[in-house]
């Protein structure tokens, strides 16, 4: 019987530790979102950053496991009303972003990230706020002209902010391993 490789075990334990800590941080940020409703988008961007950190530290597989664990736990606490934006947009977007950035050039990656963001946004709207969107469309006749442009601007801005947060983590916080 061969002895276990200590270096391999060390890497595995490190990845598991990072994943567990990031799940806990995501849950705390979602709970904080209930307390600080005015910092809503900033806190949700930090949850996306947690998954981006999981991609950096352990790859897409670890990040997907972290996302799944955080999503399931967040359904129990703090609940669906708080966690649905994370589950349907702010969680999957960094994972898709990492996969797209690895396989495509800058311009095609940006276009694919817009497509992915639009699909995630459409799913979230369809599942949870469809009635509100229709009410806005009935109230404002120009809604269907402005909303698609506003969504594209928001997605590009979110992607830019997420890039800055990732760059800040990589250059200022991350310790070389």
C-alpha cells in the first residue's frame, strides 16, 4: 500500500478550506444584505467576487461546488427572497465569465458575457419579477426601448466592476502560493 502524497493532501485541504470559508462569507454577505438594503448591489458584487476568488484559488470545479453549497444553504437561511439574485445571476455569472475568458478573445468574450448575462437576467426576471416588469411596461410606453439598453449598460458596468475587484484581489490581497 503506497503512502499518501503529502503535497497532494495539502493542496486538497487548502482548496476545501478556501471553499468552506468562501461559502461562509457568501452566506454572511447575503445576511448582511438584509441589514443594509441600501448597499444591495455592492454586497451582491462581493458575493460574485467570492466565486471569482474560488475560480482563482481552485479552478472552475471548486467554484461550482462553492456556488452550489452557498446556493443550497442560502435557501435555508437567509431565504429565497434574499438569495434568488445570487442563485440566478450573481452566482453563475462569475463561473460563466471564467469559462468564457479562458476560451475566447477579448471582443468575442465580451459579447458572449453579454449573451450569458442576458440569459441569466431573463431567467431571473421570468421566474421572480415578471409581474413587476409587465406593470412597468404598461405604465411607461418607452419601457421596451429603454430596458434592453439599460440591461446591456448594467451588465458591462457589472463586468467592469467585477474585473476591478478581481484585479484588486490578485494584486493586493492574494498571497503567492
